[in-house]
C-alpha cells in the first residue's frame, strides 16, 4: 500500500508540474513563432537533435542507471549519485568543448544551415548543466521523491521563458532583429536555474565511496547499465539528427526554396508537434515513475504486480490517446489557425491525430522495459522506428513533399507500439480485455463527440461567445462527458496502482 501511495502521489506531482510547464511552454511556442517566424522556428528546431546527441552521450544513460540502482539499492543511493555525477560531468565538459570548437563544421556539413553556428556555441554551455540536472533528477525519481524534480522542471521553464521575454523586449527597444539565438540563451538560463535548485534542495547525505576501490566499484556498476543505454541512445540520437537534417534537404529536392523548406519544418516541429506533445505531460509523468517502480517490483520478485502495472499502463495510455485523437481530428484545424494563425499547422495536426494512442503509449512501454532491464529490446524497437522515418524521408519526401514526413511519423509510431506491446506481453497474465482497452474508449469518444454537437445544436447560447470561447468550451464538455463515461465503464481501476 505504501508503494502504491508513493507511486500515485509521485505521478500526480509530476503530472501537475508537467501540465503547468507544458501550458507555459505552449504559449511560449506561440510567442516564439510570432517573434521568429516560421523560418526562424525551423532554424531553432534544427539544433535540438544535436542537443539530444550530446545529452545521450553525457547524461541520459547515467540518469537511468542512477534511478534504477537507487530504487533497488536504497542504502547506496548517495554513492551511486556522486559516482554518476562525476562520470557525467567529465563527459559533458569534454562534449561541450567539442561542440563549441566544431560548431561551424556541424552547422554547415551536418545541418546544412550556417546560421546554426552561434546557436550551437551557446548550446555547448548548457551541456554540463543538463547533465548535472539529469543525474539529480534520476536520484530523486529512484527514491520516488518527485517534489524537487517537479519544482526544478517548473523553474527551468519559467527561467527560460522569462529570459527570452526579457531579451526580446531589450532587442525590440534597441531596434535589433530578434534571432533564434535568444531562444537558446533562454534554454541555457533554464538549465542553470534547475541545476541551482537541485544543488540547493537535494541532500543525499555523505556517500560511502572510500577507499577509492569502492568509488571505482560504484562507477563500474553504473557503467554496466549506463554504457549500453548510452550506446543505444546515442545511436538513436544520431539517427534523429540525420532525420532532422534530411527533412529540409529532401523538401528542397521536392521543389521548395530553402526558406520554404525551413518554414515547413518549423511549422511541423515547432507548432503542430507542440499540440500533440501537450497531453504527453500526463503520460510522461507515469513514465518517469514506472522505471523505479517496476525495478523495485522485479527486485522483490512480484510478478503479479508487474503484470498489473503493465496492463493498467496500457489502459491509461490508450484511454488518454484515443481521447486526444478525437480532439485533434475534430478540432485540430481550428486549434492550429486560432493559436498560431497558421492553417498548415492545423492540417498537420489533423493528419497526425491518428498517432496519439501510439505516441502516448510508447514512452510508458519503454520505461517498463527499462525497469525490467530489457534495454536491448527498446533499442531495437526505437532503431526500427527511426529507420522507418528516415526511409520515408529519403524516398517519399522528394516526390510527396511534407506528406512523406507525416506518413513516416504515422508508420513508425504504429510499428513502435506493436513491438512494445509484443515485448511486454510475456510479463502479463491478462486480466483486462480488448473491450476495456480499445472498444470502451472508442465508444466513449463517439458518444462524447456526438453529445457535444447535440448540446451546441440544442443550446445556441453555447455558440455566442466567439470562436475561441466556443472551441475551448466544446473541448471541456467533450472531456467531461468522455471521462465520465470511462469512469462508469471502470477506468477507476487504474488508480489501484
């Protein structure tokens, strides 16, 4: 019961922080889109695959290893944290220096956009800060102490937005052009703020790392899990970087100019995907807690608990995903036009709505597999997904344009979910039927959509508050009806976790 309470409490804290940060980040993206324009957003988005490569190389594997070993060996948590931080910081300072010195070559030869050079040099300073922040977050999540990571997440977002808003105000006052580099300064400020908060409020205690042989033993233990994870994630991040560089390049082969290609890339990644990833705040919170929870259950040999965790995770992901799919199919065009004043953002959103059930499920399945120690399976699955997207970009985008990118995203997410479900299925003793997983959410979606349209038809007053008011009210009413129906259908069982 104590473990269940900690899981639910930790998930709720992270979910609240994630929702608040996504809410702030969503309007931040709107502000950036207006300040930078679609082309500027495209240039800004190009650097994130590079950031992913650097983070994969320096922190992500260590962070996961710290979380897992802290959860399964609580008495040695502080020792694992300090050993992990020392490894991660050494790698991050080296990686940051390489990125700073090689920014010009990377921007020209890999990203095919010389204007990214300055952005990469600023980004280099954020690499050690992100590594430090990640290690401490892994430690806190391993101990199921989510308050500090949640606060750090919020502070990071607030510092990022505040810094960019202040810099843009100064540039406008001075009559200077607003460039994507201001957004990267905001990213740097956010990482610095979250690292300071972690340093101030996380007190792991004195580590038992003396003599030196004990320290080296902890490092070897961490690296035994972190190195395969780092290799996996580095490979995936490199493939994502290749994909990001290929999309504008292949769009130009389809007949678009450089500016138009970057604009389309910016609309897709900086606008439409912002909407799609907003609900991921809920599923990402569950995902963060699943790895240490499953690791702890595996250490106790509680196979029944693992089976229930997997089943309720599937039900939760599909319930949220099917609901969001309906929202974006019905209202995606209006959302894109109203919030970004960009019809293409709405069109992309409607097309990509079909990935929602798979998108929100995949991350949770990967966390479960990591918690079970089956990192090789997640690597193979994600490698397959990246390969599919790259093939679609290379072979379909020159002929179909941006539609080839959208089709690749749809195909890869479908395959990823199928592979993930197959991988966890051998750990499950089924107790939830297909009706609860798929049929009930689909039925509730159809009834909620129809119910909202009927209410709007019978009560014309619901349409008198303007387009934005009507849109928000419709989505809220649809959510209320959908989740009421799902509660009546037994969705509350999820919270037995």
